C-alpha cells in the first residue's frame, strides 16, 4: 500500500510568532536574532526581508546593511517553545504517527486517515486552517509517499504552500532539482558531485550504485535510492530529541581562557539541566567553535559511559576546547557545547558506581534549588567569572546572543 506522508513546516517561524503578538509587524521586513548593532546572526527572517537577500545564519550587521529599514527583534525562546508545543499537539490530533523534527517542523504519516477528510488535499487544508485558527501561524505542507520527497515538496511550496507529489511521480518531480536539495548532500558532497559533472537529482539518479558507493561509502546507497525517489524510512513517533546543545556568540572575539572556560561551563550546565529534565543520558559530547574569520569547527568525544552530569559534560568539553585552541591561533567568535547519542539511563550500572551516583544526586539537588529559588541561588565555581560580565536573570545569565533555537 502506498503511504501518505506529510511534512509540515511553519513559515518564518520565530518571526511569525512575533507578528501574532504584535500585528504591526505583519507584511514588513522583520528579523529575529538580536539588535543589529550586536553581533550574532539572523535566526529567522520574514519573507519581506528575504526579498532583500536576508536569510538565516547571516550576520546581523550584513542584514542591516542589505535592508536598513528591517525591524530587528531579540526574540525569546519560551514563546517559541510554547507555540511549538501547541503546533505539535494540533498535528497529533490528525494522526498519532507524528515525528517532530525541530521546533516548527514534523512528519506525519496519515495513511488511512485522509478518508475522514474527503481527500489527502482536503486533510492538508484542514491542518493548515487549524494551525491558522489556533495559533495564527502560516504553515507549508508537502505530501508524498516518502519523507524525503514530502520534505522537499514542503520547501518548494513555501510560504503558506501546499504541494502534493502523486505516487509514481517522485522521480520526475525530483529530476530537475539541484542535487543539494537531497538530505545528506552538504557543501563537500556537492563539490565532488559537481566535479563529476552532476548538478541535478536526475543526473545523480543515473549514476551507478557502485560509483556512488566508491565515492561516498555507505551514504552512497542512500543517495542512489533517494535520487530515484525510493524512500521507505518510517515516520518515527518517538518524538525524542536526538541532541541537546547551547551556543553563544561573544560580544568581542576572544582568546581569554577564563572567559572561554566559564562560558563553556555555563552552557554545559544548561545542556545538563535539560538532559536531566528530559530524563536522558548522553553518550557523546560535542564542542563547537567559530573563529573570527567564521571558520566553524565541531569536535566530538564519545564517552565510555553515558552521563547526565554537568561535571562530565564540562570536563569533556574542556578537553576538546584545549585541544582545539592549540591547533588554531585565531580569536574565538562563538562557542557551543552539545550532547548526543541520548539514551534512557541504565540504573543498575549507576548502583555499582558510587561516584557517578553522588554526582547524579548533586545535580538533581542543584536543579531543584534553581527551580525554586532561581538560577543564581546556587553557582558552581566554573561559571563564577561570568558574574561580572553578563546581566543575571531569574533563570540564568543574559548572554550576548542566547541560542534562540535551543
Ligand atoms: N533557527 C535558528 N537558527 C538557524 C535556523 C533556524 O534559530 N540557523 C530557528 C529560527 C526559525 C526556526 O528555527 O524561525 C525554524 O527554522 P527554519 O529553517 O524552518 O526557518 P523559518 O521557519 O524561519 O523559515 P522557513 O519559512 O524557511 O521555514
Ligand atoms: Ca520553518
């Protein structure tokens, strides 16, 4: 039986939420990400702002230069998280087979549910309408027999779009599109493909499987399948986050060890707190650095034993930081830390490991105290140097550019 899969993605998400709260912003070039005289990048740009060339990831300074009359908003993560939760709840009402991909994006397997609404198209219209009625937000929906094509269809239909790729049409739909539209094709893969004279998905689909495998290893097989529109990956209703991370851009590029270390400690604590709140443990710690010239690196370390302890996250991040700084002399612009390979905690092991158990109790106690009395009620030595630099709020420091998305 052919599956019916939808990819639903909210348009200009952060900006759209701000426009609902302040309708005067509607129809105008709006940017969420921070004040244009500060450092940091565009997190979300309205489609009116995109007409000036603005896009996510662009430095705010550049955005202001390209569109001086754009309205710049700092944004606040809690608003977006609330909207996201309501968005996911609406989707879950239409089908239980929901896979959230990010705050504003999800796959929904609606196979068999469409008949209640008349047709799959009518079902998609009803979903868009419900999101509009309840949240006031515009959404775009792609419909196809598989996830990859559904997602690309949603992207192409933006903004406020709806695009169905009928079963059997996957290959011809994909053929004229640039190869980089396929998941897993980053800058590097794209360069190799271009070197082979391949620019479109259609051209890619004619490459022999053996050639793709010899160039790209195991992912060559996926490219082979996806480029022909073959995709049987399931909509996974786990809904569980695959990674948790925090990052921030400094007010000024820096090599100050104590500032880098303290900031890493602070971000690591935020990651640890979310990990514990979600009841998960992490098997991998990742450090992210962006240098003054925008060179961005990530370095990861796989832990011998999964953890949810701030101390382990920080110590691992610090080792990665020390190594990275010894390899690159530039000033640092942005620092971030994240965890992945998330699992449910393995209780029995902890019982044998008393130091792990002590850490676990300590972190839980800190979480409880902070929940009750605010972030600054208790502070670790790691983050103390930040006290003189950043303003404190009840729930933590206000960094120069808080990571809005996570
Ligand atoms: N986001 C972010 N930093 C990025 C990319 C995204 O903080 N580098 C946040 C802001 C976005 C939200 O995540 O509003 C969703 O990301 P999308 O890529 O879906 O972008 P938008 O929803 O803003 O626009 P689009 O209409 O293209 O989906
Ligand atoms: Ca979006």
